[in-house]
C-alpha cells in the first residue's frame, strides 16, 4: 500500500491513483445513494476464503448474499462463528429502522443493523460494490473480487417505498413478476403494489368463483394504436392470462426472501367489468357484458347489494389468506355512478341509509369492505376517490390525482402514499423524440421524477408524519411486452428509489448531475441484468439563440462533462463543439455525444430554415397555454419546424380558445412574397385548425392594413398547411407582419369535447 501511496504523491501527472494502484479500485455507483459514505484506501478481497456470520434473526441477509454469489460464480462464503468470520452481520439497537452501518476494512466487512430489513439492505449495497458482471455470468473461474474499503451509515427517508404494476391491461407471467420484485429489492424498495383486477382482465385465481379466470381472464381482442386514433382499430386476437394460487404463493415467497411486501389490489366498485362479465349478477343491470377490449373508464360497476358484498368478502378472504402483508388495496378510483343513479335497489339503499347521494353510497360501500378487512386484522388502501362522500375510518389514501387527496387525508389524520400523475406515472412519455414508443400521453422526464418531494407543501411538520412515502405507477395499456415495461420503468425507478430512500433533493440543479453520473455507472449493471432500460443520458439538445441580431445554435448534453461532436450540411467532418454555432443560411446540424461505444449515442438532427422571420422579433396578443409553451413565442420564428406527429414538443405552441394576433417585426422593411405556417388538427384531442387566417402589415409604424393575398390550404393527416402568396407586387415591402388566427370556435356536436372551446396549435411561421 505505502509504495503506491508514494507513487501517487510523487506523480505530477494528473493520472489518478486508482489507475496506478492495483490495490485500489474505482468507486462504485450505489443507487439509491447512501446517506453517509466515505471511501478509504485499500481493498477487501472477496474470495473462496471469505466467510460470513449472521445473527440468527438476520438470516434473510446471509441467504440473499450466499445465493446471489453462488448463482453467479458457483461458490459462496461459508457460514462460520462470529470470531472466524470475515463478514459479520450483527444486531445493534442504535441503528435506525431498516438502516445499517457498514465498515469495510482490508480484513473485514462489519455490518450492524437493528432489524432484518437493515441487514438485508446492507447486502444490496454490498452487491452493488461487487463487479457488475456478477449479475449475469456464471464464471466459476473467477476466484476473487476486490471491493473498496469504506464506511457507510444509511437509512431510508420514507418507510413506504413502492412500485406498482398493472397486470390487467396486459398480463405478465410470474417469472417476470419475480424479476420485477428483485429489481425493487435491489433499489431498497419494500412494497410491490400488484394491480390484479381490471375491466380488461381478472388475473388471480379465486377457488370459490372459477368463472373469474375461466371467463374473466380473457378478452376477445385488444385496441391497437392509441385510444385517440380515429377510427379505433382492434387486433382480432383473443388475449389473457392469470396466476394460479400456487403461482401467487411462489411469488409471495420470493418477495419475502427479497424483503418486499406485496399489496394486492382488488378493484371496487369500478374497473370491475371483467368480474361482472364472469358473474353478471354483480352488476346493477344483470346484463351480460364482455371483458373490455379497449382502455378507459366503464359504466359497469359492482352493484351495492347483499350478493355483491358476499362475493367481495369471499374473494377478499382468499386474497388475505394468500398475501401475508397488512395492506389490501381496494381500488376505489374512477367509478361512474350512472348505473347506481338508474338502479331502484341503489336508490332504495340510499334512502334507507339516509345518504345524500351516490358518492356517499360509494363511501358506504368502501366502509363495509373496510370493516370486513379490519375484522381479519388487515388494513385497506384506496385511491383518493375514497375521500368523496367520507373517508373510511382506518383507510390509507393513495393520492394520484395530484396531491390534494394526500393533503386532505393527512389533515384528517390518515396515512397517505403519494403517487401523483405529475411525478409518479411511468406510463407517461419520458422524452420528446418522435421515435419514442407509443405511450398514453403526458410527459415525465427522469429529472422530474428525481425532483419529486413526496411531502406536500400544504402540510405542517406534524401532518407530514402521515406521509408514509411514495410509489411509481406502471399502467400497461401501452406496454404489451416485458421489454416495454422495463423501458418505461427504467431508469425512472432509479430516480424514485433515491426520492424515497435517500430523500428528496433540496437543490435539483446541484444534485441532478451527480445522480445522472450514478445512473451512467449503473448502466453496465442493468445491461448485465438484461434490463431493457431507456437511455436518454447521452441525448443532445439544441436551441437557436440571438445575440446582437445574429443567430446562433447552441448544443447541450444532459450529462455534464461530455464532449459533443457535430457536422454541418452533410459534410463528413466532425467538429468538436466548443461554442455556439453561427447560423447565416439554411443549415442542417447533426450532433451527438462522443462516446467510445457509439451504440448508445443518439444523433440529434436539426434543420434550420433561414427565412426572413428568423432575424425578427415576435410578439403575441395572448401567451400560449402553460402546458404547451415549452419553446416560448420565439419557437415560431426560430427556423425550426416541430414534429409531424407530436404537438407537445418545444416548437409547437398551443392556445386554448384564443383568437391570435402574431406580430413579426422584420426590423427593416423587407420584400415579402410568401408566408407559410401549419396547424395541428386532431378533433379527438379537441385540436382544430382555424377555418381561415389573415395577414395584415405595416410599413413604418402606420396603422396595419390587410394585405391582399391568395391562400391555399393543404391537409395532410393531422397537419393543415396554409400558404399565403402576397399579390400586390411590387409594393409588397413591409416592416411588421401581423398574422391573425381566429380560434376555430366551439367544438361541434357529436365530437369529443363538444360544446368546449377548441385548441389551436401553430408551428413555425416561415416568411419569404
Ligand atoms: C388511476 O390511475 N386510475 C389510479
Ligand atoms: Zn420553430
């Protein structure tokens, strides 16, 4: 050791000691980041002579480690007495719940924990200190591994650290579920919320009601493409699957060995069409309905009558028998009340019970179920709709429609779990590239997940103690395969694990680059595990900027300290990016991060059309809607056109119901012969192209006059192009152009959103 120390000290080159020193290895990325971590000099050698001692109540930890090593290299540390062992896991009451302290010296790995969870999490940290390739290969020729010496003190910020998976919309077999659970446990998450029943399929065998799987686990076909596509199309293929009770027991045992508690969700009273399809008497109409074949919210809900409660209590009894955890999730979300309104028995029940309306009837429904679940020694969790009509006395609320449900419930003294769509819905898009796989919509990039704070600002310190933690939700309407689930869940699950374990960041701009570096180091581990993660770490983004009337294009990477290379106009030469690129003519820029493994680099291509508007200044009579203003008004004259398919990018601007007046100040009087622009037209999404547009202009600050022009409208799918050709030659010299874009107006009868104002989405305004 000393020898290498002196080499390092004497070295005047900036080569790091770890490169010189065979006895030091590079630091490793640990996700979620431990609370306190100090690296020391030297290494601990992990080999055939490594032995382990575990306090008997902490066997979950040594079992995991020995099995992990054994499976990957064919040998594992022998269990010996405490004084002989090189890895000692012992009990110490001073360590916080689920926390651990770990000291790795050259001779010994010493771990202290006060409970089995903490001991187990120490093993997950140790695993991440071992080489990545251990995750994948059986290489019994490998006899030793070096791990860095260090000290860690670690404990979770929140006691509920969860991930959800919807197996109703698409079914994933038990092997995949076990894999998913193993990933949670690697990231020190402790709850798996298993969404087992849906309109589109019932997935859990219930012995007393065989039709639930025989009939309810299969649908006749499935919607293809996006729900908003017109017309909707179906694949014509029968689809389904379910877990037997034996499968469930196997998964439960696996979860237990991985320190994960499963929360089964049995949805009620809504999202129950598959069950009602299997047993039509559970609905209010008694009508035979199919297992749903498309997504959405369905009117067929459980009818609050005696036989429904008997059914649900019998189902829940079997479920509670199978799952040892204390929580049962009973759903409660998105339950339309129309069938209850039109049902004599329901209305009679409302009268008898002295309830105000159908919301109070839902509250009665949930309270009935809660009383039953509590009588078996378990607790219910429900989505935030269970607040409507009055909260069941002991319920925990899962807040998904924003954080308001959590705020209200915590103020009433109820436990809450945060899963707001804004930060927790991993079914939303994570990048705005046009080649992202089809998703439900929305936009939740990695950075936003990382920046999540599960404690709503509205809560006092006292009230915030009811916040158990947070969870990422994976709804699978648009995830037909395991690969797609992994793509949407990773790396956002890594960010969520840091939120709930390491604690929310207090300064995202300071902390996020460090997180990204940890994620980058974690990629080989995920590769070895075979996880099909999304990789946007090496994305390049660009922006047109103006400086003293000149135009430049700037490039940026999300990971700090990465070199960007670019080429211009299909030239072969790659230039290292060091400063904004001057733009003086039509230019195509191709840029990417310079990586040794080019497979990961995504090429960012931008075409800048250097039209007469690019050097202008622009003003709008109304600002764009906050949700669709990413590029601000400048996006309309930056020379860059938006996506042909996605109006949510930073080139399109969206306005809701406004008549627009867009002024483009050309600075000097210029000859203008044509003005082009395009609008998005997607009636299914309330978006309409204007019926007409007008061009007005001034010459030298005079009152604007309408310009004579010929207008041509070309419709191509969702895109409506307007081309205005100016007529009055040669006097078509103008100083300021004013494009008037009247809103389409009210959405007509029979269309989605009828009677509401239409949206206008406009792209680049090209001036020639
Ligand atoms: C939900 O997303 N319907 C809970
Ligand atoms: Zn643009």
